[in-house]
């Protein structure tokens, strides 16, 4: 899917109207949610976008954490703005993730969970505080290692994933999406097989209706050493998700509101209905990012990166106001949104 919009104007009145349109388009089409200026400033400009992202023009890093200190984590559970990671859990979860479940040493995050949290330890958004960062579309990547022999010891497993922010905040059970970038999936207290498990979940009707991509289970090479660093990535564009291991594409799921997804899904009804998975692109509040595992099975994370199209300059330009609080545009301007 490809969309390009170009608007040119010359009159001041037109520009004011356009600025309002741009604000809607930037949040609604480009889909960035709640990204604070502080976070963007924290992103080192000299780090290139990951290759699978740059290849499709997602060349702007908009969320980044090298885990150099705990200062990016809301360790006190304030649920206030200013952090990249929060420790409260979705509204149906009890308590917060305790400090024993995460630590940082030598620029590496060790993360597990406090238990009974479905692998949710820290999240880019605070569901209870209603602050943080959620995303629509982009390339999501983490550099991770873990011990693959601990599967049988643990109810949960290393996971780097995302969930509907709206659902996490309100526990709305009508219809919501989950996008799992990578799971060392075991199902609980079982050996890890060495597969890259990457999934889209289309949940509805209080979980009674569920579709999941049928190609979500991709065995990796038998020689893969999970104790070594690897990158686990997921490229999400409108109607298309591709999972990547060490930046090499593994599998792709396409979908649309009007057609049966390709490949067809596994789920509660067969054949797969048209429109399955398209809920992912309709999440108005975006998806929050989650890192976690079981208490017995820690996951080590060097960094997290998230890249998407470079539209920041439009946000910056539309935020320049004169002393009467009018947007300042003195010359011809144009808007281009491309994805
Ligand atoms: Ca690091």
C-alpha cells in the first residue's frame, strides 16, 4: 500500500486551515501518538535507521533506549510523563512490576517480570496514568539475548511485543489487536524449540473470537546461539507486517478491510473472514511496546529502536506561533505524507 499526499498553498488563510488538517493527518495517518519532545531530543541523530526500516523510507528514529541507566524507567511508579518505560500494568492487572524484575548493568537491561503478568514487565505507555508512547506503523527492533534452556522452569517466556493502548487502558473487550514482535514461545513450563514466533492477534467478543497469523512459527537455524546477541525486528506498514531476525525478513502477513488476509489465518472460524487483522490498522490510540518474561527466565536487552517516516519537520513547523498565537507561515508550504 502506498499513499502520497501533496498540498500546496499560498494564502495565509489557507495555511491556517491546512495546519489544522496537518495536525489531524500527522496524528491520524502517520499515527505517532504522544511522542514527547524530550524523547526525540534524546534520540541520537548519528544512529542510522535499521536496514529493513530504511529500505521502505522509515528512516527516522523516533523511540530509542540504549538502557544506560534506570532514569528512562518510571521506577517509582509515578505514572507521570517523562519516561520511556512504565511499570504499571494494564487495567486488569494487579499492582506494578517490582524493581526486582528489572536492572541495568553495562548498558544492558535484564528484565523478567514479577510473575502472573503474561510476560508484561515494562511498557512504553502507562495504562493507568494515560501517558507515554504508543505507535501506529514503523519498524520495531530490539537487540536481545537469553538462555534458551530455561523454558521448562518458567510459566512465561522472553517476549518483545505490543498491545492495543485503548484496550490496555479501558479493558474494552469488543475488538482489539496484539502484535508480537518476537516471543521465545513455550506455552509455559516447556522446552523452547528455537522458533522465531511472531504474531498478529485479532481479538474480539471478549476473546471468544480470535484470529492469528498461520505463519507465526518460523524455526531458526539449529546453529542459532540465543545466548549471543541477535536483533528481533518487526516492520509494520498499512496492511502488511514482516518479521525480521538479524534484519533478514522471515515471514509476512498482509491484510485489508475488504479482503481475506494472505496467508489465511488460524482462528475461530474457517474460512478466514475478509477483514481479519485489519483491526491492527484501526487502533486509534496505537500500540504500546512491552518487554518481559517469567521471573525464572530473564531476557537481556541491549537496546530498543523504533523507526518510521520522517515527518517531524511538519510537527515542528506547525508548532511555530507568533505573539498572537497564530501559526507563522510566511512562505509557500507543502505537506507530503508517504508510507
Ligand atoms: Ca545498551
